[in-house]
């Protein structure tokens, strides 16, 4: 997956989150942002990494988003990793 494809999928992920009050409410609470902040950040790759990170925080979110987009769940991780600043973190 290239960066452009990842950015497009990230925008779809943001739209998916926005369509679900519970998911978006959790994201807003965890991030400390409000909806007005998100509009200005929607094309910032670092912000979009955080969108994927939130989706990846729960298997149910990954599976629901992947099903909604008709993609393999693995593509969520691939898209996150393809964004600038989204390289996998190695803790060891």
C-alpha cells in the first residue's frame, strides 16, 4: 500500500468513525479533540495515524471498519504503516 492509498483509506476511516457516535465519542475523549479540531486535521498524516491507532485499539473496530470497506483487516495496519510517521514501533 502506498501513502496516497493509505491517506484515502484514512479519510474513509475517519468517516466511518464519525458515523458512529460511540466510536467517535471514544476517539474524541481519548484524543482530547473536539469536532472542529478534526476538520482542520483531516489531511495531516500524523493525525490520520492516530485515527488508525484508535481503530486498531479494538478488534471489533478493526473488523467492523474492514467489513464496511470490504477490505481485509490487515489492510488497516498496512495503511497505518504507509503513512508518514506511521512506521511500526519496535519496543525491544
